[in-house]
C-alpha cells in the first residue's frame, strides 16, 4: 500500500449535522496523506524522472498531500467519488451540489442542495498539484549527481490590455522562477494567433521584472518592456530555471489515494465504499485522460484503483502533468499533452504514421464517461476523441466508453443574470454569455456511470456529432451560416482559431524532456456540430433551450475589440442571443408545455434525472424572462 501514513488534522460533523435522507448525517475529515513508492517498480516506471528522486534507507520515494473526505456516519457509502481539485480548488460542491458562490466563499465544502450526499456518495478531494494555491502535493526534486537540474520552461501569454508587464503564471501562480542566468539565454516570441509563425524579440527590448510608473522593479514572475506588449497578441517565453520537481508523482497520488480509500483502512466511521469513481473537470478532466494513457487506473498490485472515470470538459487533450518542468495549470501551450493519441480506440495517425490509442493497456479498463460542451469542440480538439486524424471517418467509442456532447453549452456553464463581462477576468466578450445550464445532464451522467459500474444498467448510447450523419463540419461552415443570417456583425476568423498540430518537441521528448517552443507541423482537423436553420446545434444532447429555442446558444464568443484579437474566440465562453422571431412562436404557457414535453423525453432517455425534471422547467421560465428583455 503506497499510502504509508495518514495525518488527521480535523474531524467534524458535516454541515452542522444535516440529515441527508436515507444516508443520514455525514462527517468531514481533513488531513494529509503520506506516500512511499518504489522508483524501480514497473507500475511506477511511467513517471518522468522518478529514477532521479531522492530515496530513504528503504529505497522508496516519499511525498505527501492534502485530502478532504465527506462521508456518511451511520451506513457505508454507495460509492466514493474521488474528485481531482482544479488548480487546488474543490469542484463537486459547486458542479454537482450546485452550491452558490456566496456559500462556497464562506465554506468551500458547502453542501448546496446535497445531491451527492442524498444519493449516498462519499466525496474525496485529493491534492495532486505541486504548484497549486489550494489543495496541493509536496513532491521531491529530481537530482542528477546530487545536483539540481537546469532546464527550460515555456510560458504562453495573451494579454487582454496593452501593458508594459506580463505575468508568467499559467492560469495560476508562476510555477518556476528564472535562475541567475535566465536573462542571458531566455527567448521571447510573438505572433498574432497560434496558427502563425513565431517572431523573435530582440533580447535588449525586454527583461525580467515589473514595470511600475515608468521604472523596472525586481520581480521573478514577470517580464517587462518599455515598448510594451499589445492586447490580443500571443507571446511565448522560454527561459531557464533550476530545480525540477517530479510533477508526475501527482498522478500516483491520485491512484494510490483511490486504492487506500477503498481498502479496509478507510478512515470513515463505516466500512469502505464498494466502488470508486474519479471525476475531473477541465484541467483535471485532462488529468484523468492522462491517467488513462499511463494505465494508472490500476493500483500497484494490479487490482482496480478506479472502477469508473468521468473526464468532464477535457476535450481531446491530456496536459502538462508528466514531463520535466511541466506546468499543470497551463492550457493551450504546445507540449507533450497536446500530442497523439486523442481517441480511446487504437488508430493510426495519418500525419505521423504512429499507431496508438489513449488506452495503451486494454486489460480490465474502467468504465469511462466523457462529457464535453460545445466550447471544447470550438477550441479545436474535442472531436478528435471520436474521429480519425485525417477527419475522414468516425472512430467508434469503445465498449467501456460513452461520449456525450452537451449541445449549445459552454465551458463555464450557465451565466445568469445576462452579461457580457466575464467575472473570472473582468474582460468583456462580444455577445452576452451563454445562459444554458448543463447541470441536469452532468448529474444524470454521474448516476448512469455509477449504475454502469455497479452492473445494474448500461448508460444511454453515446450522443455526439458524426461524419457519417453529416452533423460534424469544419468551423468555417458554421461561421458562414451565422454570416449569412445577417444578424451577427462580429464573427471570428476560422483561420485564427486554435487547433492541435503535429509537434516536434526535440529528440528526448519521449523521455519527457522537451525542447521549447515546440515546432508545429501540419494541423489536425478542427470540426464542430453543424447548426440548423435556427443556428442551434443539431447534434449531441439537446436541452429544451435548443429543442424549443427562444434564441441562439453557442459554445463560442468572439473576443471584444477592447481586449485585442477580435478575430479569435474568448477562453471558456459561448453566447446566448435571444430572437424576437423565435420567441414569438410561443405564448408563455405554450412554451412551457413544449419544454415539459422535451424534459419528459430526456428523463425517459435517462439523460436527465426525474428529480431534475422540474429544474429544466424553472430554467426555461428564467430563459423566457431573459428573452423578453434581451432580444436582438
């Protein structure tokens, strides 16, 4: 057992002793897990630089990380949901229990509506990221001949305003500090979008530091320039750092925590859960895809660590989770995690000739429920999880997989009240942000996965756009339909949008040691769901918002010209634009009757739980009210 010790820092009654139905009250346990793994064990050999980790007298590598467990007190949980915290933040209290931001600000483990706990699901959050601001993992540094390793770090930054300073953090704190020689060897590049060639800056035009009132102040997590950086331009910085934490140990922490918490050492008041499911969203959905690739759903002894995995809004990528000088919080920076394979089934890459699948080890694979919004398709990679790399044919999901598109939704879920300002960054986007909530679909997907793992029933078939059905098309086809409607003045340039490409990361990249910036070769196809005459997506699971539309709901939204690059789409967001013509089709009562019919069909198909049927109707009423006041 790789978990060798458990520190309990706090053990309390959860939510003031609130009773969650048949599973009664829960308890909350916060603490720290201590791990020890054999660096020479074949089950750990996939971790980059593990052979360079310092060991103790027993020859084992040690590391430790945070955990939080919320579990029933009186009866064993039906299931353990191990969530992978996103950049140190717990996810499921918001995503599944729908706790609101005010509740979570007061208590990051606020119960919300108690959905998980009413269904008898124990929730375990495990720190895995060495550089996270919240829940984190402490890992050792790789050493060569007893010395710290010097190497290259890559950062990609697209500022939303003209500025003289750029922060080096990649959606989080800066992971690595420049070493004392960094300025002399660092390289800075710029380009208008990620499809263009890099243009190098003169090294005399910038430096490490922060520009404050016309002067340079010392800072090792900023660069600055008197000539300034332009809003919307994509900047790539490559610099040297000293000290290489063994980032991939985070994947072992998740594997080993799952193995420990399903054993008879379960620290809760009851016996251990019969099944364990892993859940991650966005960054951490990509973590789960990476674990599948490395075969880390299995414990050290070969038994199951996870019975099921649920990568949500991960698209077709993996990520910066297991190479030297990896930055787990980065997104869209070409590196190991943006390379083939993308689909679960073994295929041959038409651009490189490599034959591989996401599941390199096909023995006793877990059940996998893959859910994406339209935004991950528009990012350019989600479709690669179910098409060939030449874009000519569909790749059927494996028997252990289900793949769903939540049609007409976006990465960050519903945004109400209606606004075009992104609260996370303060930036504006061109159209009001998407108001469609996919929460009922996600809750049903989780329960379907649990029942699938338990052997009680199989989930509904995959529902995704396909080449065979003619519902999967290049992005320019959809953009042209929006242009032809004459209703949308601001549209992105399909040639400026992100997509994956063949990468040359240097001769040692297979060992996890990369050269940056990556040399980009031919691009993979970037395809999305086609739209109908009402401009809403035709494929995927269509909520009442799309089946009985009052407007147009997308997974993309152009960047605002005030923030640069208006020919590109904004990170994470789509838009909802209500239409007088569509809204005029229905009286309010007629509209709600049509919504109820769609909701009943979704419940019958098991894409929505019966307990969430009414929430669809209530959401439709909110949308109807929004449509009356926000029409084009």
